């Protein structure tokens, strides 16, 4: 990483502070931005995320993508963590904290809504930000694309029944327009643009491709910082008005995130996965598809519900936590590179 990327944690911290400050000072401007959405997807956030992941899509070599099927262990790890472990541990932690440990400070209805918000986060694995984390840990972009794509396909058929089962309800309405629009904006469009750009650059040779990637690499980080400023600005009032509630929600979310990561990392080492596959596989399992979780929480429980607040807290804690995990993955890279198969 360059010097700018090495100080990314500092820039993110400053972006978080700037977002809260701007959200309090110019709330009307963020109110206008908040209205730029369709199917619960904020279009400016979508643009910033697109800026983040488009350069990464250019790195994808389709010839190498075809070889992923010969190395299925990393993909299997991702699917097991995302669909057989993470939703259930998230639900268990929600019950433990909000029906028992934090019960004296919460009314039963609020506690149930917080649990519901955590469950919705747990059954929505990340789509877009994974490409950022993969690049920061020098992951295999081809393998990461396959992992994200397979998770999206599973999510189409598994999200609603799994959420209904864990929530104990039968009327979970999946906002299909949110799911489909997010997939198109965060995967299909940047992937298509990346394929065309890579093909055009390769006509001029590998040197032209590498030079172009070096020039646009900072834009991925700038897109991330812009997204952080916008998200924290949009949620500035909630951060200031309900600090105690947000702190209570953050505790089980932090335990879940770090716990799932360490479980995935241990499994990756046991499977002897190489670093370029193990890093992204573990990070995919720890991050969340927050747009979908927030949209479902609002549709089921209302905009000002505890469930919606819990999903928002998931958004706010994800970036700093994931950066800390990126640092761990990079620190442990020499040991991980002793792996032999994916």
C-alpha cells in the first residue's frame, strides 16, 4: 500500500468526525441527499461505492475466474460461515444481551426490535464493500468476485425464509427491488464497466493496464471516505440523540463481528487456504449488506423502530471494525501464505 492507504484508519476516523459535524451543522443538505433514493437505496451512496469498486473490477481476469471451481474450499468456507453459522450466532447474541444482560434497561418491545435488527443484519452478507476489504488485504479479485456472486444467488432464495424463521414470523416481505437494484449497482454495472475497460487497456499492453490501475487506485479510498462522511452525516442526529441505545446495540455486534472473523480465520488455517483467498473469505463473513437489512427493518417495523436503529448501528460500526480486521489479516499474512490449497 502507498503512504495514503497506510494511514487509512486515521482518514476514516476524521471522515466519521466530519460526517457527524456536517450532519449537525447543515442537516438540510443531508436531508436533500437522503431523499435521493430509490427502493431504499441512496443513489449518492451507490455512486460513491461504485467509485470504490470499479477499479477493482478492472483487475478481474476472466480466464482466472474459470479456474475458481477447481479450488472450492475458500468458497465453501464463505457459504458455511454466511448461511449456517452467522445468522444463528447473531440471533443468539441478540437474545443473550437484550432479553437477559441488558433487560433491566429495556422494555420488552424495544428488546425484541433490537434483536430483530441484529437478525436482519446477520442474514444479509455483504456485497459491495467486500471488494474494498479484498483489495486492502491483497486478496484474489477473481476469487472474491465468485464468492460475492454465489452469496448473492443464495441470498435471493434464502434471505426471506431464514429471516422469517429466526424472527418467528411468516410475513417477512423482502424488498426485491432493493435487492435487485443493489446487485445491479454494486456488482453488475461496475463489473461490466471493468470488463470493457480492461479489454480496452489490454489492447495497449499490460504496461498500460498497470499504469491505469496505479492512477485510479486512490479513487477507491476517496470513495470509501466519501461514503463514511455521508453515512455518518445522515445518521448524525441518531448518534447524538441515542448514544446509550447505540452503545448497547454495538456491544453484541462487536462480539459477533470479531467472533465470526476469528472462527473463519481458524477454519481457513485448518483448510490451509492461501492468504489471497483466506483474507477475503473471512472478511465476507464478518461484513453485512446494510442497505437490504435497513430496508427490511423499516418495512417490517417502521422508520423509527428499534430494529431500524439496530441496522443503522451495524452500518456505523462496520467500517472501523473492518479496518481493524484488515490490519490483522495483513499482519498475519506470512503465516497464512503457508496454506497450500483453496
